[in-house]
């Protein structure tokens, strides 16, 4: 699993990282019992602070997406879900937004607003 962060994004780095893990679990790319990279290793590979990774991992732990195990690191605990209908709806949303010329940032803002 390849994680990336965008320092220029208005979203905090830990939020970006946690969001990528959530999305990977939702897509089935990360399965129950699968280990995430160690916090030090991930911080080094992304060139970010160790505490940023730890904060993302703690947020995911609090949500029940991962379990933090001493000596074993972060392990996915969220069960796999069938999100086929959701994926289809997102693909439709993206296609319509592109056809209307709506900027990705605007589309994202609209989705975030609708989720509140």
C-alpha cells in the first residue's frame, strides 16, 4: 500500500493519511488482520514527523478501523464491506462533475458539506 501526503493541501497531514487508510479499507485493499507500516518507517518514507503518523493511527484506532498492538504495530480491524453501490455512485458523481466542468476542490467541498 502506497501512502502519499500533500503538504500544500489545506487538510492536515494526519487527516490525509487517516483518510487514505479508511479509503483503502473501504475499497478492500486493506483487509482485516493486515498490518500497516510501522509509524517510524511510514514517517520516514513520507518525510513527515513521527507524531503526525501516530496521530493518524490514534484517530483510526479511536474509530475502530485499526488496533494498535505493542510490538506488532497497527493492524486493520475493520471488517470488509461491500461498497459496490457507493463506488458506483462516486464514479457517477465524478463523471457528472467533470462533464459540468466543476473543479475537483469544489466537488470535494460539496461532498464534505453534504456529509455534515
